[in-house]
C-alpha cells in the first residue's frame, strides 16, 4: 500500500486531525429515501437489518429524518488499513473525555464521528495526542 503509514506510533504522531465544517447524520436507507440519500452519502454500510448511510444533516432534515448530528474529524495521515493502534489511541483519548466516537476507515484516511457539539473539544484532544507522540 505505497505511501501508507503502518507503524502505530508514527500514525498517531502524523494524524493531523482536521475538523469538517459539515455536520453529518447516520440514517437508515429505505426504498423511498435511497435515491436521495445515496447520492449525498459519504459512506454506507450494509448490515443484516438494513443499509446505513452517513449523509449531511441538512439532507436528512430535508427528508424529515431525525437523529443526532455528528462532527467528522479526518485523520490526515495516510494510514495503512493493517496498521495497529491509531483507532485505539483516538477512541481511547476521546472516551477518557466522555466523548462518543464512531470510527470509519477508508482507503487513505480514518474518520472519527463525534457528537457535533463536542467537535471542537475532540479536535483539541486529538491534536494534543498527536503532539505527545511527535
């Protein structure tokens, strides 16, 4: 996986967390909402119970889909999908601060979804964690 960082400590030190200005919502996709939701989703996941999409909160509002809003913090390090330790460091630091964290790994980056009201706090914590490893 050329260019990807695999070493846990190196991933943490280089994570460079970045807070997205868009708020996101995890929603259940139904046949009637699928055409609208899937085009705006940044991620989907199929479970036995159905398909979850992560969509802009504004889109969910437009469709009358309620739910909690999340801030997305992208860890800018190109983390190797087989690397060990980054998710544990991020979720552990946020858990110690009482901040819920839903992690999503993609090919290039990991993304932490935290309650929207705690996005700034989470960014500060993760920046401090990265600095402590640097």
